[in-house]
């Protein structure tokens, strides 16, 4: 299993990109089918419902992934014990959440200033158990480091949700699009369940027969709860942090069209965040395993490499998306959403800061430092709420973009401080300056070079190529880096792959 991790990393990243690309395809088509007003309502309903399951329903599965990742190689009997306890706890939690959300729909709708949303929220309640079931298996395969299965399921889900969400929206409109978010994850759950029963479970039981029978078998379910509630609070604070701007735009401006326009700029602006989400899949189990027995410094090289990769790739993404925000919005959503171009050009910088914060939060979670990530998220939520309240009233949706970007920068700096303090990890000043210099050149090129309705795509590719060449010339990107990325699509010896993942040179 270890020998395939580097290659799996590539496929998980590709599947994550494809999954999020499918999301943008859905949003782009729905924006045109439903129109700005209904698209704004769709954004509110689906975002809030999925937010509930992401932040509350992922606590126990994330805890399960952490503890399974620590024992799956040495004590396979414990894996099934942890899994069964997690299933019991998760079923009870999701059942309660589903009922609470259903009966709170009217209250939520009134809080948003639109009682007509209540029936839609009640209908969207079905998303919660369907989404939770699929996510449970995703976390289970994370704990087992079975990343190839994850990538396959993610790709299948991408295809299914395009078909169901768009297809049902064309037939039934707004309610049809919400139905797609129920059917797609439930279908993935069925596939994941069959894979588990027909393949994974059999392999585990075979490993159990060969394992040392003297190994400890008992696992205290309270470990899952203790770790899980901290993850829940973290997800709650973080998800509200990144979504509060959309809800405050709706609550303060009382304009469905502006809400839809801002939702479009927010959705497109989050592209970097969606792409780098795949890093969290690896960081939590890898850091958890490396920092066993509270040896946090052992995870330094893993975090250093993750930070460096993020910095190199995030800078050109942010620069290009900010510079071509108008062209991107028009291409994906059409002219009706161009009012969101300026807010998006600001917001994309905030998303970059948020991406760094979010990915590093999973390093903290993997090392059982969940309270740190939780506290910073809560701080960010408070700051973002206050700034949005004042900025929206003065500058409208542009004010919301500024508020979110300022908040994101603050919490990123806070997280970088604790990453340095706890893991002694970070980016060297020299490396940062090289990337910053290449980024400035890229930004200047976007001003000079042509950027028509479709020409901007060609220009963006040219600018990105020049950015990479500048980094290569200044040794911000080395031959070793290129070799490492190439190794992800080639079979390597087990020792080389394992050592590369830990940040060491082969044979060191």
C-alpha cells in the first residue's frame, strides 16, 4: 500500500480537480437555467444544508480516519473495532441532525428574511443522510490510506452529480437541482459499500488472521467522541467563516439578484481552495502517523513540502484569476453576473489565504492540535462577521469581499505562527521572495498582454509558463522538484517512495 502512495497522490488530486470542475459546470449551467434570483436561492439552500453535514457530520468520521491511520498496518483487528464504533455513533448523530434541521427550516428561513425558503430547506433535509453516508466511507478509506479507491469514487460522484443535478434541474427546475444533491451521494454510498463488502473487508479479515493475536483489541469509543467534537467545532467555525459573507449579503441587502451574483463570484473565486483540498486528504493521516507519541517535529518535512507546493502553485492561480475575473465570470455564467467581477478579483486573494489556513489546519488536526485550529477559526468567524456587517452597508458585495480577504489574511498569519511554534515548519524567506518576484512579473504581464473574451485563456497559459521559467531560473523550482512530480506517475521502489514522502532523500 505504501509503495503506491506517491502515485495515488496524483490520482486523488486529479479526481479532486475533476470533482470541482464538475461543480463549476453545474453552477454555470444552473446559473443560466434558473436565472440570478432562483440561482441565489439554490445557493443558499444547498450551501447551508451541505454545510450542516460537512461541519457536524464529519466529526466522528475524521476521528475514525485519524485513529485507523495509526493502526491499520500493525493491528488490523483494531480497524474493524474502530469502524463499527464509528458507525454506531455516526448513525445516532446524523439521525438527530436530520430531525433538528427539518423542524428548524421555518426558523432558518425567517432569519434570512425570506419565509418562502422554508419548503426548500425541508426538502433539502434529505441531502444530510445521503451526504453523510458517502462521506463516512471516504473517511474510512482515508484512514486505510486507500487513496486509489477514493479517487475512483470521487470521479464517479463527479459524473453522477452532473447528470442528476443538471438533468433534474432541466425537468423540475429548482427542486430538481436539489434532488440531484440527494441522489448522487446516495449512489456513491451504495458503490462504496459494495467495494467494502466485496473487497476491503475481505482483505482486512485476511490480515487479521495473519496478525499477532496478542495485540490490544479494545478501543475506547470516547476517544472518537473527544476528538470528534473538537473537529466539529473547527468545521462549524470554519464553514461559517467562509459562508457568513453570502448569508450576510442576503440578510443585509435583501436582494436575491445580488445574492446570486455574489454567490457566482464566491464559487468561482474558491477554485484554488477546491483544488488544494486534496492535500488535506493526505496531511491528516500522514501527520498523524509521523507525530505519534506527540513527536511533532517528525512531521516538519511533510508540512514544509506541503507549504512550498501550495505557495508555488497558489500565486499564479490567484494572480490570473484576479486579473481575468471578468472574462472568467462571463465564460462560466454569462453577462448577467458581470457585476461580481470586481468583488471576485478581491475575494480570490482571500481564498488564497484561506486555502493555506485550511490545509495547515489538517496538519494540526493530524497531530491532535485541533483546539488550535478551532480557536483560530472561531476568531476568524468573529472578525469576518463584524467586518462584513459594516463593509456590506458601505460598499455592498464588494465590501463583503474586502471583509473576507482581510479576515483570511489575519487567520493565515496566526496559523503560520503556530505551525512554526509546534512543528518548527514554514517557508524560508528566500523561497518566498523568489515566488513573490515571479508573481509580480506574472501580474505585470496580465496588464500588458491581450485579454479578450477567449484570448485570455491563451494569455494565461503563456503567463503561467513564464512564471514557471522565472522560478526555474532563480532556482525557486529545481530539477529535483520536477523529478519528484514525474515520480508520481511512475512506479518507484518502496523505499524511495516512502522516503520521498517523509521529505528525505533516497538512501538517507
